[in-house]
């Protein structure tokens, strides 16, 4: 995999975390999270969650900068043996 400074990987983890948080927080049955980044912009150009069909703009609830994601999900720590063996989801990581 890519290192955590590559926002395509780390933002996918963060989108997963946000989706899990919203599933629990809104007692939702379905959540889609959209994060879109542009080169040279530290914050996403789009940050939206669709919760049971209702659009919610993510306004400052999470630090969605690459560095903020790395810090929130503790991506600098050497803990990826499980993800290498079993995949990136469902292995007890902070992103769900």
C-alpha cells in the first residue's frame, strides 16, 4: 500500500471512520461519505455524507487535512500487519 501521506489512501480510511460514526450517531441504516481533494489544497474540495438519503455537509467536525487524518487515525504507528494479511477493513483499526 501507499504511505499515509497519500490522501487517496488515508482519506478512504477517514471516510470509513466518518461513515461508521454516522451510522452509530444517527442510528442510520445507510451512509455514504464523499471526500474529494485537489492538489495544493490541504482541505477537501468536497466533504459530504449521505445519511439515509439526506445530504449532510461535513463542516469542521473532523480535521480532514492529510496531516489531521494521519494524526486522528494514528497512521504513523507501525500497525499494518493485520491489514496486509486480512485487508484494510474489519481489523480493529481506528477507521472501523
